[in-house]
């Protein structure tokens, strides 16, 4: 299992940051990785929530510790955001934090955090089980909202499809792609999609539903091919926990409107998901996407 997704649970920490000393909001608008003073026993892979102190008083950032016990911090890349240098220089140990998620304002306020298990923000502290569950529940809601928006705009290709030769065939190339750039939507990283990849997936399936090629589909309005919708089998909302891009043809399936909506909203989605998974798992592995069916199922719940 080469994905970072379902490893054993790591310790989670809340670490306060005084914006009068370090412009954490500014730095995470510019950088994905920073060296941070390591004033507690954070281990590689631990989750670090950055609580921004007064006047903000909220958890604004979720990070993962990529490196720990560093004896040097590269302050050149974030020097402009260090407002009180003696608080960040010569600290002894440093850790490299990689940004995972930016939370919206008023999402995890001090009042909400205290009501859900946070004891103190005076210094680094471990996240209690109560607080972890509270954060996770909110994150699941954010991911579902992002997935809903993706589904609402999901690859209406009617304008794009006219510009290419829809009669072309497509075969898998099994090229691992680096993760593309992302934007922030609803506090969640959303990775840019390539419409050509979606179109290739439809070509590969001959514009038929991959759940059952006999499913009835109508013809597209402007082109005489069947109307099917492209769908990322491993959802793009989980891109951040894989080392490679999920926006590849090997991870895309062609679905009729009924089956596409069944996967998102249907009671019987597991039957369809399981069929698609076992038909695709070998192709997924060849492009570096490693995931079990149980792990994939969890993404759809």
C-alpha cells in the first residue's frame, strides 16, 4: 500500500502562532512548506493544526510534519513574514510543515474548539479524541460539499467535444503524472482538471456506460456520439493524500447519467463501485494509485 491515505493514525497537535510575531496567513498564501520551530515531540507524519492567536483566535491551517528534528531553518524563503526574528531564530530544532488545508474564517473558532475538547492554546498540545472527531466531522462535510459542486459542474463537454475528433480511439499509456496546481474551494484543495483527460476516458469506453454497455444513452446535441459523463473513480477531493495525479485516464470512467448519480447518491452504490474498482485496480496500480476497495468505499460514504 503506497498511498499515504490509510496509514496508522498519527498524533495530532494544536500549535498556536502569534500573528504579531509571524505572519502565518501571509506565508501560507505564498508557500506550501515552511520550517517551523519544533517545541514539542512532533514525529514525521503527525498532523499539526495551526491556531492563530488574537485577534483571529481560530484554527486556520492543517499541516503534516514532513521532516522533524532539523537543526537549521531556511528562513530566506519566508523571511518577509517573520515579524519578530528572535522568536524564530536559534530555536534548536525545526520541523518542515506542509500545508494540507486552509479553513474558512469562523470555522474552528476558539469558542467552538473549547466546546469540543480543546483545553488550552497557551502552547502546543495534543488533540483530544473529542476534538479530533469534531474536526474530522467538519472536514467530511467540507469534502462532501466540494464533491457536490464538482458533480454539478462535472464535465459538461458539449462545447469542448466539438473541437476534437470524437472518432479517435484512445489506449492507456500508463504514464504517472505529477500532481497539478490546485485552488482552494470551501477550504479544501481542489486540483485543476484536464478536459482532454475526461474526453479520452469517454473515447476509451466508446461513449458507453462502463457499468453496463447496454445502458441506454441519448446522443449529444451537437455531436453524434452517446452522452456519458466522466467520473474520477478515486475522487479528486482526495488528491492531497496521493503522490501522483488522480486526473489520469486510468482513474476515469465513463458513466450514463443514472449510474453517475447512483454512485453519488444511491443506496446501492457499493455494487456499482465494486464492479468498477475490480475492473480498474490493475490500471490504477500501473499509474501509482494504490488503494483497496474498502478504502475507496470509505471515500463514498
